[in-house]
C-alpha cells in the first residue's frame, strides 16, 4: 500500500534542527526552531512549573481519564488569562487541546462544519503550519498584505485596504502578539480598525496567541485581543502554553470560542468535543494540570510572572545588544531588530545569504531569513553581528 507514496519534504524549521545537531563545529549557533534559551544555551524547566510538578507528584492519585475537554480548571484559567475584564469573558467557552496546534486544527474543523466554503486569510508571511492546518481541515486559504520587506514593519495601510474586502464567508487570522516569523506586530490602532471592519463586513477574527508575555509583557501583549473580544460578537482564539510556561513537549494549549451568548459558546464547545473524539479524543493532562495549579495559586502565579518577565526583558536586551554590535560595525541596516517583538525577526537576508551564514559561520537560521533572537546567547552576539554585516555587504 505505501509503495505508492512519494517522498515528502520535511518541515523547513524542524529539518534545520537536525542539520544543526549533525554539525561538528564548536562555535555553531542555532537560531532556527522557536525555543527560548537562557545565557547558558539551555531551555530550563521554569521554577513555577517545577514547584507545581513536585506538588502534582505528591497529590495525584490516579492516571484515569480526565474528560474530552481536558481540565475545566485549566480551561477557565485560560479564559481568565486572555479575557478577564472584557464582555467576552461571560460569553466564551474553552477546550483544552494538544498545544495551540491542536487548537488551530479543532477550530479550523469547527469552522468547516459551521460554514464549509470559508476562506481563511493569513498574514503574508505567516507561521509555517497555518496554511497546512487550515487546508487539512478543508478550508481555503489566501494571504493578505502584512510585512513590508522595505521597512521591516507591518504595512498597515495595505493590510487594512485588503481586509476591507473580507466578508461573511471569510475568517481573518491574526497573530495575537510576537508575529511568527517576522517579529513585526500590528498596533493597537490596527486592532481597533480590524475590529471595526469585522463588525461592518461580517468576517470572523481568528486569533493565534502563541507568545503571550514574550513581547512587552502579559498586559500589553494581550491588549489588542482583549479589545477585539470586547467589541466583537464572534471570534475564536488558539492559545499555547509552550513558550510562556516552557511546556513545549507537554503539548498544552486551548481553543477558545467567543460568541454572542454563553449558550452559543457552549454549543460550539460541544461540537469541538465531537470533533476531538474523532481525532485524538482527549488532550494530554500533565502540562494543563501544572498550568491550572500555577494560575490558581497566588504564590506560584507570582513566581511564574516574574520568570516570564525575566525572559521577555532578556529578549529585549538581546535585541538591543545585537543592534548595537551591528552598529559598531558601521551598519544601520538591522536597526529594526530592536523594534521587533518576541522571539523572531525576519532579517531580509536572501536564502543564499542564509546559506552562507550556515556554511561559513555555523549560524543556522530559517531559509526565509528568520532568526530566533530568543535562542541567542550573549557570548554569540559579536560573532552574529560580524556575520550579518559581512554577508549583507
Ligand atoms: N502558532 C504559532 C504562531 C506558533 O508560532 C506556534 C509555534 O510553536 C504554534 C502556533 C504552535 O504551538 P504549540 O507548541 O502550542 O502547538
Ligand atoms: O516556528 C517555530 O519555530 C515554532 C516551533 O512544524 C515549530 O513555532 C516549528 C515548526 C513546526 C512546529 C513548531
């Protein structure tokens, strides 16, 4: 049966990790996959997570199934984290999913059931898995103008002009903060303008919030989403605990549905549970149990918030340090790195220049020119600055 299969291309980001591991050079730098690393190059288990894990080991008495929706305490905590203080809080429901990836797929499946001929509009460019996930769910995909390769920022005017053409058969996918891959985020005014367009023309916003707290902190990073949720009748959110709780491999996330009433939100939740049943059935428990404990214990919440703040501050410092080191070498070409938010920046380097970085300097970056600033160690900054200036000369 499988003889008929043609070979597939590996995911460009994950295959880069494999190539990096196989590189024997000592001074190699991995700026590929989106994982946070500390000054020692490690991705440690967060303190709050370790404390919650110790408690879980002591108190957990069974590994029996939880439920199709996972932990309802976790689900409530995710809605509190993203929607507290908004009118959407009382007309939302949530389902625990295997990462934001699971949430993206479940929500896409839900949209396909509700309105099979929907087109999902993605930022140009967008997260590598957005298009495959949406298409696998049977939805059509198109791109709207987003990143301006000249300014390395969002071209708001072009974006809003195009989004003004989206209607009731369309879903507009937005990155909640810390845009992947570009690092260029929309402004609060853009969030307001897109909300107004959604209300006027009837498209549904779909927010992917994978990096809450990694840009400017929890409050600021969530402000656009909160405004939109407060001011639209219907929207959906895929959210992740991979980065901000460092739970990557535990596959912890949630799908949130905001509707015009709690009853409607529950109906959509019920439909997602049916969809989950015909797929993975139930999400893995461990990560969600930890997050639920952390967010319902003031002491652990404080520890987690401090750690998250330390991570986002360090990313800002790395951005400043790298920009400065490049300027010291006489180039202002990469000043935008300081303005970008979150883990990533698209550098504007061509695929040939990215290949030179890899072959000559042992620096691994994604072929589209994306570098993972959060994967950088302070000791790498000069080497990276040197390489960036040299390959772009
Ligand atoms: N959405 C975006 C924009 C991402 O960058 C990622 C990457 O990790 C995901 C979703 C998937 O996250 P998770 O690990 O929670 O499945
Ligand atoms: O963009 C990234 O690097 C992260 C991790 O297929 C990732 O979002 C990368 C590739 C992939 C899934 C996750």
